[in-house]
């Protein structure tokens, strides 16, 4: 377990939108051995999922759509697009399973099939109807994982550190595949936007945003916040049945938030708390991510994860902003290190992109989305030098 080094660049708390430069890849800092190319231009592109035939599905929460993209000539850019589904108030989490694209909106889960192969869903079924899980409020983003026998979904804190332990928020739920049998799976999550199984296992993993304004109870002021700038970490968690992951009472490796220090059960909560399997920097906004299953980048990559870091707002310095590879030990199945693959801040601190999600393509390359600039980028091997580290 460890904390990867922070990337500090002086900046204000207010984050300007990244500049959009038509047809070009910004001057990202890309690790040697990798290259980044433009895969598609899509306004408000957010979560990503590949079908086995190479179709890339992209959720657009602002318009309630999922687009289907095809790379017709195999050059890594998606020339053809269709609207796979539309007409929903919002669409967020995506998961492909059993020849169907499952998708989540705030408060409901559906599955869709393209029976005639025209890139548009012609069979849509609601599996978990509205009213069975909470919706709306802050951190409504609905994660979605579908396995052979279950559906997993979550909803976050309606605010920052709201005490919602007695409600259905800040929870991960498990359903039977037909939408019945709702059961609590894990609790104490703040904003987990994507869940996935670690390859070859039934382990449920997700990244969770740390809370904001940790130093306010110590007398910090906006812009003068050495405590908030460093605490608490964003988390990579292995979620287990009945696991408690701390929020909003306990953060990081077992630190109580001062706002909850008077609770009579604070020691018990700390004892029950499952610490993160891996810690990112505070306010990095670790969002979507993917496990690697193919050896496109080299034989040592399968089993690791690529994580999209959207970047900070609650920090007096800009941090996050990029794509990180989290290294998993083949023997223990636990993270043991991380390396930065792409940094989307310029050397002078300008925001070039705000990565949201990562997905592994059938050929083993990885795409990542940026809603702020309306782009999807592709990470591949550069073809130069040794296998990338």
C-alpha cells in the first residue's frame, strides 16, 4: 500500500475549461514507449465500454444518449457513429455482458440489444426500475457492473460529508440478474463511478473520490489550505460483502474527520473501516478506469489498471489530470505501485484535458474520454524502444 508522488503545479481553485484545438492532440506529457492519438470528437463524452466486435459505446449524461462508434479502417480513429440509445434523462455507467449493453441512469438500470446490427438498439428492457435505488442529488453518477449472476451498482454522497449512514446513499448494492433480490453489498463510499471485476477473479474493485475541505475544521481558509491540499487521498478499493469503507466518518488509512469526532461510535467505525488497497493523491478525482487483460503494451501489463484522473478543484494547486497505471502483484493480487502514463497539464499549469474514463479495446490499446473538451483519445505502444514500463 502506498501513496504515489503528487504532481504539484501552482494554480487557482477555479479551473478554466481546457482549450479545444480541432483535429489535434494537445501537448500532453506522454511516458516513453506510449503514444496518444485522437480517436473521436464527441461533446461531453464520459463513460466508455467496448463490445467484442470493437464497437465503442460512449455515454453522454447531458443528453441522455449512448453513442456507438466504429473504426471502419482499423487506424485507431472512429469514423462511423450512430445513436445507440436516446431519450433518457441521463445515462452514465455502461457494462457489456451476454451480447447486451447494460446502462445506468440516475435511479434505474436497463439493458439493450442491437438485433439487426445497424448500430441502434432495437430491444431495450428495464431491469431495475426507478424507485428501487436512490436518485438525484450530488454524486448521483450510477456505477454499473454486471456478472454472470449479479448486478452491482452504487450511489454516492448527496453532498460532501453528509451523514447518510441510515439511508441508501453511500452504498454499493447487489441485485440478482433479473433485478430482484436487492441486497446491501458495501457501505461508506463517497463517489465510486465505476465497478469492475479483477481479471480471473470475482473480486469487485472501484476507485472512490476523497472528501473536500478536510482542513476547514482546523481554521483553514480558501487558498490557504495546506491540510486540505494533502488530505484525504482518493482510493482504489477492493469492495467486499459487508465491507465498510469509512465515508463520511473515517478517511485514508483510519483518520476520523473532525466534524464527526464527537460520535460515540467513532472508535468502532475506525475499527470496522477497510483501508484503501491503493491511495492516489488528494483531489486527483480518480474517476473511470479499466483492468488490462491483453499484452498490447507488454507481457507485464495484464492485470494492471489504467485510471483516468479528472483533476482537482478543491486544491490550491492543480493535481491529478492524467492517466495512471496502477501495478498489481501477480501473487498477492494487490496494488504495489503506480506510474504516470499521460499528464494532461502543460508545464506552466494549463489544463489540456480532464480524463473521465478508460476502456481497453479488443486489440489491447486503451481509450480515454475527456468531457471538458469533447474528445476520446487512444493510448497505444509507440513502436519505438523497449517495452514501456
